[in-house]
């Protein structure tokens, strides 16, 4: 899910990556909406707010919204930079953005749980940290999937899915395997995003800011999934090779004994 890159990825890899990261993105976005009355998994609305504040001449707010946009931009930049700068291990390079995202979200949860006084400045900074986290996630998924997986905003996804559904009214497009796979991926991401949002809302009403720790644990699961799967497959392969080597040595020994008898 994390080890493979670009064209080497299969539909299964993208489905796993898309569903799991979309689930976490939905959790973050709904939680930020409930607590801070702001969306953090996308920046479309922030661009509109930036234009509005410029028109009003509220320059302090202009600077803050621009800072939010920059944090999301920087998250995407940093994620892709880590991916393309790796020369040793794809897994480590692809896991690093998620590790940084986990640190960001855990920090928001910790601060909100023990120090948050609900001031405007605190809220603005916490929103910025969450936008950085979502930028990291979006940049990672888009980079390693050749832009096939984008899980932090639904505008483009809904547009693409609607276009595909329209195309499927024609038989020739319904028989196109690539288009069917794309529709399956987009539908899975959408359902996962909504599911994550619903579950995050229920958790928040029961646990408050601890919901960010739950999201962080979920991201840690995504990070460790590939590592555990890789180690497990490596162990199975090693046992197969040992079994093959042992049977081969036994066969050679039997042939040698037969020769001695002769």
C-alpha cells in the first residue's frame, strides 16, 4: 500500500490507500468543523474567504487566511519532496509524511485537551496545524499514486464520479475495465470519507479532543500495515526456501548412501 510507487501500483494498492486515508481525512474534517467551525481537509472555501477579506480590507484576516493556505501548500510540497528525495527505501519515504501528520494531529489533541482556552488566536493556529496535516496526507497519496488517489477533498472526486456515471450510460464505456476500476476507487474513497466523518462525530461527542488520538492511532495502523505485511511475507518466503533447501539436502544424502551401498 505504501511501498509501491506510481505505475507499479495495482488497483488493490490504491483501494487500500484511498479508503484508509479518506477515512482519516473525513474524521479530521468533521472534527475540525464541530470544534473550530472550519474545514481543514480542503482549501476551496479558504480561497473564497481570502478574496472576501481582501475586498473588505481586513488585512489581519487576509494574512491569517493566507497563512492557512500556505500551510496546506507546504504540507503538499513537503510530502512530495520526501517521496522524490528518497534513494534508499520507498516505504520509509512514503511513511514519513504520515508520521509527520500523526505528530501534528496528536499535538492538536494534546493542546486541546489540556491547554485550549478557546481564544481566536489559539483556534487559528490549531486550524493551521490541521491544514498542514491534511496537506501532508493529500500530497503523499497524490504523489505515490500518480494523482489517482486524492482523499482530502471531495469536489473533484464528485465531479469525476458524476462524469463516469454519465459515461456508463453508454455500453462501450461500461465495458471499459479502466473506467470501471476508476469508478470503484472513487466510490470507495467517498464512502470511506463519509464513514470517517460520522464515526469521528460520534467519538467527539463521547470523548472530546481525544478523537485526535484515535485518528493518530488509525494513521499508525496505516504506517505499520505495510511493514507487518512485508515482514510476514518475508518470513513465509524464508521458510519456503529453508524447506526447499532441507528437502534438497535430504535428496543428495539419499543418493550418496545409495552410491556407498553399490
